[in-house]
C-alpha cells in the first residue's frame, strides 16, 4: 500500500503522532493508500521550517525564485505520465482529462508565476502640492512571511499549484494543506521538490483532515495570509476563525452557474459547450454550468439534442482511454449527489435521462459512478436550482425574454461564473454587464487566460486569484511618501 507522508523542512516525514488516514480509489471504492493524519506538532515543525527559510527566500532576486518555479515545472512535465495516473486513481477523473488539463495546467501555473515573479511591479504616484513643491509616493510590496494554502479535491494538483506558485513567486514561504480526499499528486509534488533540491522549508506540505490540521493552520498565529478553495460552508468557517486575527484571506468557493442559450446561437457550438460545461470532471468543477436556460423558441430542439448527447457519454473506468466520465470523488459525495437527485424528484422535476448510480462491470463494480442526469420542470427557486450539487446533474428550463433569463441567472446566492451563447454581439455585452458573476464566457466555456482575475461575487467568495491579483494578495503594500521643494 502507498504511504503519503508530509513534506517538511525539505524531507518526507511521517506524522509525529503516527496517525494515518485511508485514501480511497473512487473507481473501485477500495482503500489504496494511507495518508499522514497530521497534528499540531507537524504544523509547528512546518511553520518553524518556513520561518527559518523565509529570510533567504524573500531576499533572493526575483529571477532566482522564477528559476526554482521553472525547475519545478520542468520536473512536473518530466513526470507527466506518473502524475496523470496518480491523479486519475486518486480522484476518479478520466485519465485523458488529467493528461489534457490537470497536469499540464499544474506545470503552466508554475511557469506563469515564474514569469510573474520577474514582471511584478509596484506603483508610484506623483502629487502636486499647489506651488509648494510636490511629493512622490511609491509602494513597496513585501511578502507576508509564512502563508497557508488550502486546496480541494476536484482539481487536486491544478489548484494546489495555482495557490503555492504565486505565494512563492512573491517571496513567501508556504505551509500547504491539500485535500485529504485526493492527496496523491501533492504528495508526489513534495517528492519532486525534494528531488530538485528546493531550499528546505520554502514549501511545506502537511496532510490530514480539514477539521484537524486544516483548522489548526487557519488558527496558527504565525500564518499571516490564507488562500482557500473549497466549499462555501468551509469558507465561512475559515473567515469566522481568521477575521478576528486580521489575517489576509482569499476565498474561492462554490457556484451554481447558469448557461444561457439564445435562439440565435450557433446551435452545434452551444450544444457542445453546454454538454462540456455540465459534465466535465463529472460536474465537479466550481465553474461547471449546472442550470441551463434556453430561449423558449429553441427549447424543445435543444433539450432533445442535449439529452441525446448526455445519454451518449460513456461513464466508465477512468483508466480506460475512451471514457467521458469517471467516478465521483467519494462515497459520501456520491450519496449527497444521489440525495439531491431524489430531492429534485420530490420537487416535481422530471428526469429526462440518468438519475441513478451506475454499476460498471469488472474491477470497478463497487466504484462510485453516477449517470449523467438531466432534469426539467423545476422553477428557479427550488433547492435543486439553488444548492450546489457538484456532480453530473443539470436542470433545463425555458425563458421567454432576455430580462427573465438574466433575473433567473442572477437569482441564486452564488455568483462565480456564467456562459452566454448568442450571435447578437450587442446582446452579449448587455447581458455580461448585468450578470452577477466573476467570470463570464461568451460563446465559450472554461477558456482561461491566467492573467485575468479569477473568483466570484456574492457567496462564491472574497478576493480574486489569477495574474497579478494573486501576487498582490500575497504581498503587503507599504507606501513611502517623499516630499520635495516645500
Ligand atoms: O470541501 P471542503 P468538501 C464544494 C462542493 C462540495 C462542497 C463540500 O459543493 O460538495 O464544497 O466539499 C479543507 N479549516 N466544493 O466538504 O471541506 C479540506 O481538508 C481549514 C467546491 O469536500 O471545503 C480541504 O483541503 N480547512 C470547490 C479543503 O478545505 C478545512 C471544490 C476543501 O474542503 C476545514 C471542492 C477547516 N475547518 C468542493 N474544513 C470549489 N470551489 O472548487 C475542511 N478544510
């Protein structure tokens, strides 16, 4: 059985208390590894290692920090196949998806922030003082010191690197806690750091339960900033804990994203985009489009084609090359999704396809698979259309006007993402202006430029990641004002 240890002070270390958790393969339902269940002693060691490393790391020229990030990216690329397989086994996602998206994107994150380290600039503002000379304000942007990065299970290495890379680029040392549900690729990344000789203590990875080591990390007084991606309830708990300590917080939380289809869209492109937005990664992406709203004149044609496409998706062993959907991440999560489908039925929803756990013959017979599920006949205010399900479950509903579509799209407590499909350019701009979402895609979905701010409005989070936003988050601005010619 594999053993995933902590990476502290440049070395793989077992948990001080010798407590371990089981790690499961979603496709088989069987435990395949054991994971360090860390406690306060492990956290103390990680924080001490990070504090020791900070003076040298923060004093390095930015180009040298960039060099380390690029070396890590090289190593991720060199171990592409092993990481892809580990991510697929650990998470249940199709191997092909991990190969196409997750692992290349992890390397891209590291490279992007290697570049950002050398391109990050601070501001200068000249002031006139009305004939009494002037003043120059310049802003120093200094790293916080030791920061915490807490990442979720849906895109394990992709989101782990998305957090640690800007933190390190900006000169911080990091204590990172990956999800205990999918720790494999972060554990391999710890080994990569050791192999490339990253200076000890610059990055520390502590594994374990959210309520245990995760909560302790949020409470630790030496950790000045926390970047978190995960569920909205967990984000609220982290905010409650960290706010009285005045920690800097970046929270990227859930979504209940609309896909708006207008009658004048490019039908095939919209259909393909809506199917991908609904079911990629088994619907376990915060940016997935789970509420599909279709202009009434197109509704029946679109619905029938969408259902046909959903039925044609292959659900199966994620390690096989031709599957579209693998397993959902855990048994409790599978049960949560199935309960949400049952609620949809009780609310009067008609299940057009799917709705059940799927049994896959062979090695995956006990795996946690769910059929792609399409539901219609539900109003916008029911639980199915309000709560994040985070699985392969979508609702379809018609709308009769642009105003109705926008009101429905905005009528949830989340505001993370939306996609709009129409050939009318003016309409697209008008709707983008009105939608309450941090990311809006027009005639596309999930097209990401790493320079743009990423994050949500309303209960989808606080703060933004991406580009220089993350560099700004991971630095403390200090203004210096110099007056001359008084
Ligand atoms: O995530 P958690 P869960 C949504 C999705 C899902 C729901 C719950 O709807 O069904 O959230 O998922 C750590 N202090 N998303 O419960 O618990 C935890 O160990 C510090 C959206 O599995 O939020 C893990 O590392 N840390 C999402 C991380 O937080 C704590 C991605 C996320 O886990 C902690 C995943 C605590 N008290 C789920 N409790 C997205 N936005 O992409 C837990 N953690």
